C-alpha cells in the first residue's frame, strides 16, 4: 500500500538483488490455466457501432471492454475486443498482457480469437504465454509479487479483430470477506462500448458513490443475486494534463465498498496492525538505551526514536499477499533493518508507546489530499501509513519514511496530506491535519566584478535551507558522493558561464542540526565574465533567476483543469554584484500577490553593490481554472520581464566614440524650427495697447522681473546641456536594451523627453523675447510656460515610473521643486501690479489708444 515520498534510486541495485534472491527461493513459475467461460456471467448485446476514425490512436481501437464481477465467488471476468485499422495497429495492438498476483489470485484464459473477413480463428495456446514478473513498484523499493501473462500473437493483419477473455479468481485475504472496488466507466482511451456488471448477495450491504456524473446502475435479480449493470457506448477520454494535481480525477467512476463507516475501517486496521506492547530482543535493548540517553526527557526520547526509525531502518517493502496491508512485527523490522511505510510506522509507534508516549498509526492517501473526505469509507483509499504521537497534549505527526530529518523537540516537518485516519479505538471519522511550518530556500550569488573587462569574476554561492528544505537537501547530499554533487553544481552554472572553474576543491557544507538549517557554500572563478557589446569599448553582463522560473508552472491557453503548484515553496534568490566603479541605477520594486502565490522583486544599489532580490512563495497546491488567465499573465510577466537583468560596463569611457543619432537630431531640429515659426506667428498677432492717462509713462523692467529674465536666459543652456551630455543624441542611448523593460516603451519615453526638452527651450526663448520687448502678451504665455514645466515634470515622472516600476528620489524631488516653482511665479504674474503696468506694448508698437486732454490736445507718443 505504500508510496515512498523520496525514493533513493541509488539503492535500486540492492532492490534488484533482493528480488533475484526471492525468485531463487520461489523457482516455480506461476501457472496460467485454460478453462471455459464461467456460467454465471450475464449475456448482453454487443454494439456494432465502430469508434470514429478520428478518435483512433496507435492504429487500433477497442470495440468492447467487458468486466463482470462476482463478489461472492471472488471472481472477475473480463473480455476485450480490439480492432486493427492500420499497420501501426499491427505493431501496437498484437500483444496480450494480463497482470495478476499468484500469491492469492488464479488466472484462467477462456479464449483468444482472431476474426478476419468474418471468420474466426482460435489462437488459444497455453505454450504461447510467457509469465514474467512486472513489479511496477520496484523503482520505489516495493516488491508486491505481481506477474504478467504475456502473449504475442502471430500473423495479425490490418482489419483483424482480436477477441480474448479471462477470469481472475481470488481476493487479498487481508480483507476477509469484505469487498471494495472502483468501477470506471471512462478509461485512458476511447471505447466503442464498456459493459460492467457486479453480482452480490442481497444480504450484502454495498455502499455506492458516483463521481463526475457517472450513470446509475440498472439493478435486477439474477439467479438469486442482485445484479448491477452499466452499459456505456462511445466513451470519450476526459481531458488530462501532466501538471494536474494528483487528487484531481475527472473520470466517471463508481466507488463500491462493504464498509459503512470509518469506524469499521479503523477496527479492521487495528486488528491487522495492533501496536506492540511487549517489545523483545535487540529492539527492547535499544529502547532501554534510548530511555537511558533521554534521561526522562520525553521530547529527547521522541526525537531519538524518530531518528532511529528514519535513518537506521531503510525503506524497502515486500508486500506479498496480505502483507500489502499487514505490517511485519517491530522486532523483525528492526532486526532486518528495512521495512515499508506501515512497517516503519508501526515500529515507531511501538517504540514511543514503550516509554509511555501515546502514539498511533495514521492511514494516509498521498494523492487524495483535500478530496479524501469525498470517498465512501474503505481501506483501499489509503496508500501510505504514518504515525502520530501525543506530545504536551498536542498531536505531532511523523512520516517515518522521510530520512535525515533534524531539529529539536517536536519541531518536525510533516507533508501536507490534509487528512488521515488515526488508528485509535473509537475513531469514527477522518482527522484534519494542520499543515506544518514549511522551510525556506535562500540562494545568494555574490559576484565580484573585475575592473578589467577581460579579467576573471569571482562568484560565491551561499545556499541556505531550513526545516523541510534542509531535510531534503541533507538526504540528497547523503545519497550521492561529494564529487558528483560538485560536478552537478558546476554543470548548472556552466550553462550560463561555459568557462567557469572552481576556485576551491570542494563545496563547503554547514549543517546546524539543532536548528535544522543547512548551508552550502561554493566558490568559482568566471573567465571573460563580460561579453563584448556591439558598441566599441562597451561590455555587458546579464542574470536570470532560473530558480524562480522553475517554480512557475506552464499553463496552456486552453487549460480547463486545475494546475499543480509546487507546494509548499518559499524561495528567495538574491544576486549581489560588487563593482568598484559604482552604479547609476534607480531602485525599483515589483509585487504580485495572489491567493495561490506571491512574487516580489527588488533592484537596489548600496555603495558599490547592486542587489537583485527575487522571492516566490506558493500558498496553495494548485491554481484553480477560474484563476488561470490571471496566473498565465502573471507568470509570463515574471518570466519575461522580471527575472532577467542586464547591465553595460564601459571600462574607459574616453575610448568609447560618440555616434550621432542623426534621426533624433533631425527630429529635434525640425521640432525647433516648427516651434520657432509658431513663435513668430504668435508674436506678430495684432493686439491693442491700453489707454494712457495724461502724463503716463512706461514702468521699466526691474525687481523680481530681473530674476525671471535671468532664469529664461539660462533655461536654453541648462536644458541643452541635459540633452547633449545626457546622450540624447547618441545612438547607444537609443539602442539601450535593459532586461525587464519593454524596448518600444523605452524608445517612446526617450522621444517624449527629447521633444519635451526641445519645446521647453523654444518656449523659454519665446518668453524671453516677449519680456525684453515688454509685450502685452507675456503674462499669458509665461504663466503657460511655468505650467508646462510643472506638467512635463509630472508626466515624465509618471511615464518613467510605469516603465521602470519605481522612481528615484532625485527625480521625485526635482518634480516637487518644479511644481512649487511654477506655483510661485504663476501667482506672481497673476497678481503683480508691476507686471500689469510693465507689459503693455502691443503689436505693432504704435497700436496704442490715447485719451484726449481736457483742452482737446492730443498727448504725444510716449517713448
């Protein structure tokens, strides 16, 4: 029943050797029998409707899959009809394979018939069958004693129809007379017809539960038995995806069980695997030593007992017959130093009970998770066994198949199984298991960049793992040699830096077992760390947070199934790049928070160190269908825009030639010419001067207006300096590519800033001309100028923030200063009497209106 969580594949050779020893002890090949079809099976009409060719896979299709189950006789009859439609079908559909367990099952073959052109040809020949051990679970160190009767049919041709039937008699004796099964009405390929029948005594109370709208059975009485029938035509395969959660089963099926309550399952399990209360032999001696070492400290005893069972008893299950669910005695498991999940769980519970610690076995479904409560009570819904101990009046769950778990006290990680059946007298329901605190992975890469672009960079990698992550890595390191570990780590970085080399001979490992924190430290040197850019004298380097990217599942655009999310997962990937020349990079942050996952990235600089900090954590084990459009967008943005980063490096700026961006220069000059023409036109727009009282004179430019004039005069020079020395007319700036920033958006912002600065220069010159000539239109246009400066600063800040994800403190401060500056001077020009009396000259200059003196003499023109 066990499913190993983290199988140590390096021990496969030991498992195979053990298997050979078992075969040596049981040299007789399991027998295959030939007999007539049973008389109890139910006749029915076989559909003659074929499967549509567009649904045919591998060159053949199943016309019929028939299964009839006699509960009382413990017999399963099956008949299969498959039809060959192409040459590929000859290759893929000409073999018969029937799996059975000879320790409690008998295989009877009834017939093998090949139909060709309407004529039947019997191919039933006992000698044509080869019986071989299949042992599909052996890679997980579980030997179940299952075999396959294998027959290769001769002379199969396109258009043939192969029909065969057989009966397997016998049930696993561990369940006694109880019956449980899952009747599937959809399989992993389409069928033209599926017929299933189940015969049971009317006195047997069977509990049924249908899943995914499975059709109800037709019920009748046949020969004193209750007969349940399902006849389904043209079945289809439900959608399937490799990344769907293990608990997700969208096939139509019916669960059948003799068990009415979880109490019945508990009572059965306690009878099969009672906790040992009187340990003997070497195990009893070991328990005595554990007690002595603990010195009355129950938590210390608990921890030492867990470590003994996890690390000293290797994982291996020989689950022949009833031992699929019956555990070996704790003494035997301890002496042979191997056992499967139930063996190790019973051993641990017995050792804990020996020192007065309440402990029980817990039945688990490693795949059902939250859906376990949807099932009818049955022992077959479980495939794993663990243990629970009551420590300090609280349950502490332990999976004894996990190796190298460390820590102190009762702080031990338990996988997120969600629910389990605690095998304690009186238990009549599933127990919800609170999730354990999960560990973290913090991976830090420290680069020391050489000043010489062709020199070697130094790379230090510090990987820190806590709690279950430390358990996992500790197990991994213990399973392989340090030499192989070093090689795999080096090969990982060699994909990005082909010439990378070790700076030291080995990886340093620091294991704080008390706090369950493990750290590995690697040191490398990277020749030719920088890559030559297309610009002469310029180099670049790039990074990509592949560790984070590996956590992101692939969600297809037409996905209609939940998608598995690696859970629990708490990963932080940090890159520190030290460069003596310093950095000119603004801080930026990105955060994505969803119900199922969180992501954040931050780019920051402190002195000579650039830090890229990425974090990803999963909060659930899957992404629901309703959330997948959002998740797909998030993951694409993360993978394409957030995880990559690159920077350019110019060892000697004086050696890098300036390349004029003619298109940008032409754009700026053209815009300036157009604005100049507009300015001339606005200046020459006719206006009318004010009325003058007798003896009135012009007020000269003075006071605050002197400061305004100086500011307008300096503006073209300051803005022009920004354009020239800010490399707005350098081709390299236009062609700058920065990871995480959209190239088109960057160019749009670049052009926007160029145009905005050119407009500011022209506008300032226009206002300066108006001021010098004391034009009457100056107040209107200069207030517009100051408003423009403020609006342009705000817009530029907003656009830059949208592009980069953040804004520098200098940029924000400059924007605030310009807003305040504009507010002050706009208010001045609106309220100042000096302004009102100074800027009165119309266009043309003689276009004044004069008042008449009392003596009707005209007042001469005021110069």
